[in-house]
C-alpha cells in the first residue's frame, strides 16, 4: 500500500503540482487572449509581451519596496506591487489602443490587418522592456520559498518520496481559482458585461441599441491587461523573469486558447490545463512511477519517456495542429479561425 | 647612451650577417595572426620567441647557433590556408620544427597533411580538442595544453575515490558540454561506474523542473552538471533542490564559482567538482620574465607557448643537430623525468647539462610532463563546497 502512496506522491511532485501551476499561469494568459479575440476580433500577438511589460513594472516596484525595507511577511513583496503594476499596464494597453488599434477600428480594417498591427506592438513592447530592465534573468521573489519541503514531507509521512510545494505554486493555483470566476460573473451579470457580449455578437446591432463601443473596447483592454499582469507576475515568481521566455510563452498561450475554443473564456481555462499537462506529462519519465506499482520483475529497463524534454515546445505545436485539423472550433465550441 | 645603443645594435647586426646561414636554425611559429584569435597570438608568438632568444643568447646551443623564428599565419579557422603556410615553412624556409598550430581544427589539418608526412614535429600550445589524441602522428605531434577529455577522466577518478558508483549526467547542449559528458561517461564506465541517464539541457530557459523530473526518474542519488553557473546549470540545481529530486551534485569547471554558492545557498554544501588550474612554481617565474619582455603575462596560453619553444631548443641540443627526425627522438627525453629539473629562464642551464651528456626534466611555466602520446596531462583541482565556499581538496 505504501508503494501506491509513493507512486502518487512521486507523480504529484513532478507532474501534478507543476502541471497545475503552469496550467494556471497559461489559463490566466489565455483568458486575456480569448477575451480580446472574442470582443475585438483579432489574435493579439502582443499579449506575451504585455505580460512581460506588466511583470517588469511589478519587478521594479518590488525592488523599490524592498529597498525601502517593506516586506509582506512570508508572502512575496511582489503581491503588494501588483495593484500598481496592473494600473500601469492598463494605462499602457489603453495607450496602444488609442495610438494603434483605434485607427484601424475607425477604418473597419480586416482582422488580418489588426493581427499584423499587433505584431508591430509586440516588437515595440519587446524593445521597451529590454530597454528598461535588460534582457537578462531578474530575481524578485522573496519571503518564504516553500509551503512544504520535500525532506520535511518525507519525515512527516515516512514515505520514500517527498512532495515539495513552493509558496509561488500555492499562490498561483489559489489566485487563479479565485480569479477565473470573475470574468464569467462580470460577463453574465453586469450591464457592461452584457454590453460586451452584445458587441461581440454583432457590432452594428449593439451600436443601434445604444451601446458605446469605445467603452466596451476600453473595458476589454482593462480586463486583458489586468489578467496579463497577474499571470506574468505569478509566472515570474514561480520561475524567473526573463523577457525572452515571455515572448516564447505566446505559443502555449495561443495553443491553450485555440484548444479550448477561442473566444470562449471557459475554453481558455480548460485549454491552459490541457496544454500544461500535455507538456509536463509527455516529457516526464515514468520509470520510477511504474517501479512502485508493478512487481520488480516487470520493472521496465527504459525511462518510459515519450518525448525528451527538449521537445517541450513541440507539444504545444502538435496540439495546435491536431485541434485545427480535427476540431477547428476547439473542445468547447469557440469561433473558427 | 643613444649612440651606444645604436652602435651595439649595428654591431649585432653585422655579426649576425657575418655568421653564415649554417649558424642559423629556422623554426616555424605557425599561429593565427589573423582570424578569431588574432588578439591572443602576438603574445603567444612573443613567448615562444622569448624561449628561442634565451637559447640563442646563451651561446651554448649546438656550439653557438642562433634560432631564427619564422612566423606563418594559421588563420585559426581556414585549414587550406594553414596547410599552405606550413608547406611554405617546410619546403621553402627549411625549418627544423614547428611551434604551433593554435586552434584544434587547423592543427589537425596541418599535422595530418603536412607535418607528419614530412617528418617535422609540431608542438601546439593551445589545441585542446580530444580528437587530436587519436590522429596518426607517428610521434610527431605534441601539445603543451591538456586535452578537454582530461577533465572527464579526472572527474571520474574523483568520484571513484569517493565511492560514488552511479550518477545521472546533464550537460549544456554545445560542444563543450557534449564533449565533457562523453569523455566523463566513458572514463566513468571504464572505472566500473554506472551512468543512469545522460540528458542535455538548453541554457536560458525559465524553468527546468521537467528536465529534473526526467533525470530523477532514472533513480540516481548524484547529479553531475556540466553546464554554466549563471545559466541552465544553476537552474537545474535550483529545480533539483526545490523538488527534492537531488541533494548531491558533481560539478565541472563551468559550474565552479562563488556566484553559484551565493545563488543556491547552503544546500550546495558537499558538492564536489574539478577545475583546471593549480598554479605551478614555474608560473610566477615565467610571469616576471614575460612582464620584463613586454608580454601580457596573464594572457591565455602564453606559458604553454614559451614551453613549446623551449622544448624544441632543448631537444635540438639533446639530439646534437638540427635534423628534423633527431629532434623528434629527443622531445620525450627532455620533457619528462628523470633528470635535472629545468625551470623557465634556465634554458642555458639545460643546454649545458645536455651538451655534457646529462639528462634533464623540463618543468617550465606549466609543469610540462608528456604522456605516451605526447600530450600534457595538465593539473586539476578537486574542490568541495564547505562552509560557503569552494575549498581545494587535492591536486590531480
């Protein structure tokens, strides 16, 4: 029986907890992408770099707070910096909308034009972040590192395998579960939310019913920027902040949004976890896990690893291609791209 | 004063020209004066020429002969150009031996195509590729810098002496990491050890938990990290400690530095590793000489270059002639024990002992000792993390 527990703990430590954490980060990011897609009708390639921008602001404020001697007890100081960072990022998002997207909206440009414009915004944000904070790794996490350490877990339970849960992992999963409900409540229950859905369904009809389109656009950017900053900061706390890795996140983020059904908020969350668990699950070596469950003579010689960890990013690609081939609307019915 | 200097220079020039060509021995200095390492080669060449000058000025070399260095450009990267330059040295300049070449690729090309077929020795001060250990050189190729494969061997020996029988290996995905992982792997297996898994990691990623998960699934207690301390190597160690996958680490030279201890903290205590170094006694003597001659004393491979030049001069003396094959037959004898130890700046002393039929053991700036295939073994420090810093345990 202990072997079964050992196997479960082993899998939790290396697959389930990291998968849940990464999935949460992807879900928050994909939610922003899907929202912009659903309401503004274009794939926002600048979203990864908007996350990087928000995180950068959070990092800078965290450093300032740390230098002032402010701390948040066992929790990372970055959480205190988060509200200000969100505000700055919202301002940035609204500014890009005014400076770039509004022009094309007035001209009623095709979605492809918006996509290309967003690539331009992506490069500019990319440059701004590198210009301000540099291209290197930045550490900004502080406070306690662990909720429970692997060694302590072993001592308490007497099992062979340890389970380590970092504070950043606990925070990510907790905050995500608190936050994901908010967009649904907002879209279903509030007047503005209903206006946004109406605008999404039919722009002209919404206009006729007296809905102010600029207000809808503004609220969309506010929500997307807030989600991007939170997702980015949590990702940075859990892993590390480096502008390039945020740019690379774009692929799993889009994979998540499309797998779930783009334009569908519930789909984005589901897609985030599907992509995260595929990446982690396919590249994990199951040798030790099976070693606990099967008799010794059955124990496999190989590592039982489906794909080398080098191919982690390929997993997102494969999922993306498969979904577009087999079910272009995504798991939960979204729009067809 | 100026006049005196001029006069003596003139005199020297006249005596130089007065001496017939028979009193000169030409030696090629084949280095990359243009190309990727052009900033290093002037000091390397000057170091070798310092040794030649020392031998010439003593007046003892083969009864008063002078060595004339002939520089030729290896380009470091263009094998065809390096081969042509070496051809010129051998056929039209008539050199007795070659000090060089520098980069591993061109060195292999020159050795295989020109030097060995013509029976001319080459002593490279800086080619470190393990591939050069297995070329068919008929005993004509030597090097005064250790092969990269050597560290793998030393590290395997260190683990064996500590009773570590099984490790997982992860390396940074480039030539350095791959080469080290290969040489360590084969040396460790020969010594009876077991490598449970060898996996590459990419530098510059945000998260290494997936890599660590795969490494730990193989079931070893020790993790050997052949990477960089400010890159993926650090990430791997951090992720290993975070997930409790590994607590014991084996580190190669790219991982050894105080910033790693600062980043990881006390959890790194007990990690073992190897790093090239261990300064020899001759090094400081040589540095003083180099500084006096206007050579950058801490430049890479300058000590090795001086030693390569000195070995050629001493072997010539031991052979009693500037004959190419005769020089080759004496290199091992002057470089290795037994015999009187010769430090840098003592070339005259060595020449004297050799001319009276004695035996010498050239130590030089870098503790030269050739193995049976004409390569130095180099010195490596075995280090362990103790009390928040890397402490040297032993010299290998």
